C-alpha cells in the first residue's frame, strides 16, 4: 500500500511514514513483554507530536490492531481537549468489537497481551467504543471502515463497529492478511485509501466536510473547550467553579455531571480521564487498580495493598503535573454493593489527603469524580476527612426552563423550522433530559430520523434511552 501511494503522481505531496511496534501471533510467557494498546497509543502521540506537529492533515491507515491503536490515540486526544479535526482514519479489518480468533488465541497463548485486549467485548474495546460514540467522534473525524468478506479473523459486524455505520466499504473476497496488499492504482484496496486522502485534502482547502465541527459541537456528550458557545451554564456550575478543588458530583444519569467537571478542569488544567464502566462487577480495590493502570498508560503492575495503588496514582499525577496543572477525572463508578461503595469512598478520601502535599507548591493537581450514588453514605466518622479535602455535591436534574433553552438553541442551529408547539412538545416529552434532547437532534443532523414524524421519532429516542 505504501509503495502504491509513493508512485501515484495524482496525489498531492505526501510524507509517508509508518509507526512500528512489536507483536506476533503467539507469545511466550518468558518472551518480550508487548506494550499495551494504551501504551502504543501514547507512543503514536509522541511520534505525531515530535515528527508531524506542523502537518495540517494526518491520515492514519491502520490494519487490525493498528486501527484500534489509531482510534485509542484519537480518543485520548479528544479527551485532552486537543483538536482532532486534522486526523482521518482508514480502518482495514479492525476488530472494533473484538475477535473470536483472539479468544481462541488466548487459550493457546494466555500471556499474549494484545490478544487479551482484543477478545470479544474486552473492557478496553467496550470503553473505547462507548466513548467514541459519546464524544461524537464519527461526526467530526473522517473515518472509513473497510471490511473484507473473506476475512476469517475479524467478522463483518466487528469491522463495521456499529449498526447503521454509513462509512463502511466492503471489499469482496479479501482476507484479513491481504486486505492491505494493494498491487496498483486501480486496486480497490488502494482506491479506498486514496478517496480518504483526497477528501482530507479537500476539507483542508475548505471544499468539503463538516467544518462547523471544528468550531465546537453543539451535540457534544463529552465536553471540549471548543464546545463552550453551546454549553448551558446551570447553578451547579457556579457552585463547582466557586469551590475549584477536589469535587465529587453525584446524581441521576444524564444530567451532565461529567460535562460540569470537564468544563471546570479544561478551564485551567489538562485532563486525565478514566471511565470505569467496563469494571462492572469489580471490587473497590480492583477499580482503583484500574485507575492506576490507566493513568500509567497501560503499564500494568501487581499491587498487594491499597496503599501501593494510591501511591502509584500519586506518582503518575506528580509526573503529569511536571507538564502543567492536571485534573484526574473519574466517571461512571459501577459499584452496586454498599460495602464496596464505602470502601471506594475511603480510598478516594485517602488519595485526596495524599495529594495535599502536591498542591502545596507547584501546578495544581485536582481530583474530579462523577457517579450515581452519594459517596458520604455509610462512611461514618470519615465524613470529617471529606470536609478537609473533598467537595461532595448532588447534581440537580435539569429544570424545564433549562431544557427549553437547550431545545431552542439546537433548533436554531439544526431545525429552525420547528414551531413553538413542536419545541414545547420536545421539552415536555424529554422530561427535561438533555440526553434525550440531544439524541433527538442528533438523529436529524446525521440523517438517521428515517423520515419519522416528531411523535414517532420521540417514541424511538425514548425507547433507545431505556435500552442503552
């Protein structure tokens, strides 16, 4: 593929490069330790930052594991509030949902780190796909999902990533191994990539694509600084801003807890974001270990005590703040057991106390957490420690006036033809949920409304929210 690109004089001037890493079909437990997907994504970021910082367009062509690494890299860029508009993705036979072959492979080679991360519905793939959709990255990053019908390693459904994906190209009879082995300028495997390259160049020249996304996304689910013009401030924002320090927001799903905390964090710090939804069924100790492993960019370690885990988190935050102020944002804490919730709350309190000596001098280090339950319940005398180091707040549901303000803003941007009655109906039937409102307007914006009437579309959106 690279050779064909280099020989094609019809392409604009390009710098061709490759990002290399070690992997193999099998792995000995005594052999070289493979870098995790998180580490490889961090390495790709270093490569891009140091070699191609001035490039106006970066097209990433990833095959199989390489495509997962590319998406993880872009996701982390978006979470950091960095612009992702210059990136385009050609994703050849990528196991977005995992691969049965990886499940089988781990039986034969249980120490193989890459296979473990590519099994069906692995934690990292689940979180990657959820966050990719929540950030709306398919709406602002050019991505082409390329499927080979002869692929016996990655199923078509996994290579397509999600139902209804409009950016899929299917190549008949190509296998997992030869889907990137283009032999000439008219080879479909190459033409799929060439089309993406030309679209990226056209967009850079202002000729096409969703340029409005580069100025912020009014339908954001995970807030970025560019989204500020579309952010509706509420009383909770004022309280969080006034405190400014470690904060734990709790309350119902879909009320914008994480957005409130990301807006606070991105105002004056970089963000290390950890989503724990993939840890459902885990203990409190396992969750804080997941946090430590994530912010250490996949450098997994074995811990025997909570103190070791918390020290590892502190060390990672200390290293991060060498580059400037930093907020560790932890969301979607999936604990149902009362005792595990109490234990997790105590771990966070201890971590806050450990971090106080970092906040005494030098750049700010802040913790921000969001979850469904009140972290103060059941911790007894430890509530006194909370008052010393952590602001615990209940995130209130949206009011009717706030929801209507959101409806009016989105209507002006996306559906200015909506009548006053229709806007009122959307507000009423959404039960003031910003998630429902944005889901509705997202259907209209991306043409997935299927021509349904407003009532039928609202029914569809509400059913979708229940089954999410």
